[in-house]
C-alpha cells in the first residue's frame, strides 16, 4: 500500500486590534467609500464600449478566442475532389495550403506556431481484460484533464481508419488524418492509450524544437551505436504539421502491412534489429539508416525529460516525489494559494525555481511528465511475462491517482492513499502548511 502523511496544517493567526488601529481602519474605510462613490459615478458617464480602451473594465468584452462559426466561402484544399484523408492519397504543397487556410481564418493565426493537438485511441471492441475498459477510461480522463488545464484539443480514435494498418500501425493513419483535419495546429502529439500524464503542470519545451519536425523519447546511443529497437519508444511522439512530416508518414507507412513492400521491409528490419516488423522497429530504421535524409535538424531523440517514461522505473518513486513537493509548498505560500483551475499554468511556472536541482528522468524527484505502461496491455490482458497482471494494475492505479491528486487539488480534495481510487478527503485552508 502506498500512502503518504501530510505535514501539519497551519491555522491562520487571528489578532485582536487595539483601539488606535480600530480608529485608523474606520477612517480608511470612510475614505474608500467616498472614493468608490466618485469612481462609479465617473464610470457611469463612460460609454461601455469605450471602457476597455480607458483601462477601466474589459470584463464583458467578447473573448478574442477562435471564431468557430467563421468559414468564408472561398475555395481551399478541402474543396479539391482529389484531396483525401487516407494514406493512399498523397498530399503535396501542404505548407502553402496551411498558410492559405490560416490566412482565411485569422482568429486561429495568433500563437499558431505553438498550438498542440493530441491524438490517442484504442480498439473499437470491448476489452478482454475485466478491468481493461475501466483503465482505458481513466487513462483517457487523465489526458482530458491535462488538455483542459493547458488549453489543448484532443481526438480519441477507436476505429481503424485503414483496415490494412491494424494494431500498432493504426496510429499512422490517425495522426495523418488529424494533421489534415486541424491545419490550425502546429504540432500533432500521439500518445498511446496506456500512457498517462503524471505531471499536470509541465508543458512541452517547444522553443527547443524550432529546428525539428519529429520528436521521440529515447537514447541516441542505443539507436545509432547499439542498433537497438528499444532505444526509443513510439508510444509518445510529436510531429510538426508540415509537408516534411507527411512525407515521413508516407515512408513510415510504406514499411507497414498495407504496403506491397511489407515483406521486403520485414526482412530488412529483422536483419537489422533482430525483431519482427512493427511501427517502432520501422521508426528506428528511419532514424538509423535514413538519418541524412530525415535526421539533419529534422528528427530529434529527446533525453532531457520523460516525454515517455517506463513505468517500472517510475511508480515506486511517486510517494517520495509527493512528499518533496509538499515540503516545497510548506515554505512557499504562493504555491499553497487556492486558485481557479484555469490559471494553473501560473503556479507551474512559480514552482520551477524550487525544482532546479530536482534533476530529470531516472533518479529525479521531479514529477515524471508522462508515464507509459508499456508491456501491461490493460485491454487484452496479455502482459509482458516479466511482471504480473496484478503488478500492472496496482501500478496503473497508483500513477493515475498520483496524477488525479494534482487535478483534484484545484477542486479542494485529495487521495490520501495512492492505492485507493475511490476515497478522497477535503483539504483544509492553507494546506499543507
């Protein structure tokens, strides 16, 4: 059982004011009352539509977010009958098509270079494992929580967009279709159904990827020197919404089961990696053998944080991480401040100076960004024989509750015991001081 004990809760001190203080407070209150009368009488004389320009009020002005009802009657790539979403429909000149579309939809242009769209999914049939559908729902809810906090959109796909690309290959047509359906998004982020956000505050460091189009977590030495297909994990990757990426997806798909070249590639991949052909070995081959074509300032293996972290190395550290974060909050009042969920990003930024020595990845006491339950197979139940199904279920429960605590905190509750999903407790004011 994994549980943690919170530090003592400090009660706010109450002071009894002396008489001079009471007199002074009364005088200040009277002055504020007179000023308020003058201010609001002045405000009433200013037309409502002019108040935002005067700096007085912008509360009820229209939200300058996306205009979801504006689509001008001007022909775009969507009106081209030869344009298609399926893998066999090759797309050309996509960069110009995107620029044209954004120019016709100006509400989507601001900050479009940092817009992220998450794609995930699972099979269309019910899970064979008795708890599989329950865990898939919780994994999806975890992703929705993260997207809500950071303003991302998400697409959950549970159908085969290409029947000839089943199982692990199904992500390629899903990602490709998302790129075409969302020209407003700069990055498409694929996440496997069994991957969970375990740091709800952390945001992708997109500024470091300005020269890259494809980001995957892994270890360059394992891929380029040891030629290991385990040197990366295709369960979490970022791909820029551009023509280069569409060409990469075409090459990746050409190594899959829908391609007439599948048998040829299966032999090549088995010879190179001593492993059967799948999406991950194919991606490793593209990194290894076509590095000059795809890799020069285009593909990047991320080692600086857990874009995808292996659960076996992570779950047993979560209790200690919780305690370290609570210790930080006992000495930093702003991090204990109650706040609306919509402004949660602000508190993630405030926490960063306290985490400068926390490290990252294995051995760190920073929250792992993404925890991936590779090998657990929660839906079909065919877990890796290196561990038991119970170990997988217990670990998934702990990680999901760890993440859930970061969300529930904004609603005033917390799981005291990370092994118990059903019981939560209300939090007192100024917790955990």
